[in-house]
C-alpha cells in the first residue's frame, strides 16, 4: 500500500468488502427461481445468432463491394470462432442439465453451468483475438 493510500485510509476508513462470486453459489435467501433466471438470462441460441450477425457485419465492413472476399473472410472468422461456438453449445447443454437435474445433484449441475459460462468468456477473448488478426489492414486514402 502506498503512503497516499495508507494516509487516505487513516483519514477516511474504508468499509471492508467481502468478495463474493455471485454466480458461483446461491446467496443467503436466494430462491431456486433466481438461479433459473440466471441460467435463462444467458440464452445460447440468441448468443449464437448475435455472434453470427457480428461476424457477417465485420466481413461486410471489411469488403463491402467484393462478395467473394466477404464470404472468404466470414469463413475464416467462423473458423477462428469455432472454439467459442463449441463452448456455447456446451453452455447450452449444461443449462439443460441444470434445469432437469434432480435436487440431489442440482448444485453440481449449477457449478458445471457456471464453469461453462466462464469458459465461454475465455473462448470469446481468445476467438476475438484470433479473428482480429484476420482482418485486412486499412489503407489510407
């Protein structure tokens, strides 16, 4: 802690905040329907559709006048995003498993779904980094 931070905390005491990973476990008093709502909030089908739309828009922006180049870039972008698409399918499967899980394994199914969501975020970061390297370098007019 730097001198400034120490001095500030002596002057203005900061409240202690306990970190909680909200999606990792139910909070005190949280109902089962709240967990259902969290799972429903991340709709895999809608996510896939929006991702497809984004890839098409990127390709169209890169090659507005050349259909062959646009289709080729779309194919390359989709290939770069293959792990992400697979992760989204896995997330969808774990969501179905959570919804149908008996009470005895419901918490384990919840953790599997949370893990799959976390993996989708990591795969998205990796996929977009790979996709960015495929984009043409803009030329100055």
